C-alpha cells in the first residue's frame, strides 16, 4: 500500500482544478492552500445566530425578490470549483473552541511530521457534505427556478436543493450530509440558510465542524474586472456553538469554464481503492496488491444460464 496523496493528486487533476491555478505537487497538495483567495466581505454587523442573520437579510430585502423564469440570473454552464479561490488557508484564523483547536493542531502536527494528512474521511466514500461542499475542487453546475435552486457538484453526485418559495426548515430525518437549505433572492443575489448538517470538517486537513453548525451564504455572479475572471462569489458566515466561539466569515468563488464538460454519475463504492489501514491511516491499494479493485466499466449483472 501507498500513502493517499499521490492518488489524490491524480483525482484533483481529473477534476480540472489545475486550470484554476492550483498547483498540485506531491508535497504541497496535502496542504490544500489557495493561490488567489477571494476576499472576505463581512456581514453588515455581527449576529448572535444564523437565524438572526437570515432574518436581517430577508427584512432588508423586503421579503426577497420574486423572480420568474425569465428574470433569474444566468448561472448556466460549468463552473470550476475549488481550493484556489477560497479565503481559508493555513494557519486558519477561525475562532475555534478549545477542543476543536486541539483537533486542528493535531492535524497540523501530522502534516509537519509526515508531509500529508494522516486520515481523510473521504477514504470511505463519504460525501464532502456541508460546509466542505463549498470548497471541494470539483466541477459544479447550477439549475435555477423561481421556487428552487439546485447547486450540483460532480463529486459524489452531491446536489444541494435550496427552497426559495418561502417554506421553513424541515429535517424530519435528522441530520444529513448536506443539511436542509432555504433561501431567497435579493435582486441577483441568492441568500441561503443551511441547518441540520453532520459533524464533519471544512476540508481535508482543516478544522472539524460539529453537527450544530449552521451557515448563511450570499451568492452572486460577478463579471470579471481588473484581470479577474467571470465567477460566482460566495460570501459565507459559519455559526457553530460547539466548534466555534464566534461566527466565522469565509469566502470562495467558482470560475466559468471555457470548455464543455458533461457531468456523469460519480461511482465511488465500486472503484475506490482508498482504504484506512490498521493504524487508522488513509492509504491506497495499488494494482497487484491484495484487495485491489479493478476498474468497473461495464454494467455488472448476475450470470445467466
């Protein structure tokens, strides 16, 4: 078996993040550092909770803009997502609680000692989940309608459904990977409130989040000026009473791709050779080693007589 980092770098290349300017070297990629961070624009004031923040923005927008199919912004096409544009970078400036600070510092210690993240939960074909979905370096595509917005990511077929028809949160099934998202339009800006997520992390090697995390996001397409590309900018504030001691403002953006890509179904369970070894470390089973899964390119069915 071999460490995961080389294989992970290949996956990132396949996701076309190289064209976004992210430098993928075996040693540097595990650090997952941005090269052209999107500037953080803090909210107009500090709020005690995500609910208070959302209500303030909704009231300021006078209940939100009621779009029709013809008045919605144009977010068509494929968008390059990723680490290159995120504001988050090591060492993070998040107001982490003592326990979550200790967890993050342990991850940093492992990287200093081994040059890579010791373990990543995506080893088990887990989805990125929220809030990690925001910065995972995979293509994204968006479908807008007056009552819903679908925010789609090729990795693990993750689709966030944002309900913009005025409904309240509903989580009868409990906490889920992407949580429950409601929102509204303020002109060409999409405001999103997400709750009901799972305890996970912000990104590979970055701090963990608790299941109490809630996020407020403001999305807007920004035309490229002064050398910056056409992109969709996301300004977000994370509220986590367990993992954070105060709200944490972050930002990222997605650049419009100048090529055509057809997003296909992401198959992880049948083809992934990433495993967790007996020492709890993420590693990769290589061809010829016990347990290696051959690529499955054909439909598999029981043999028929």
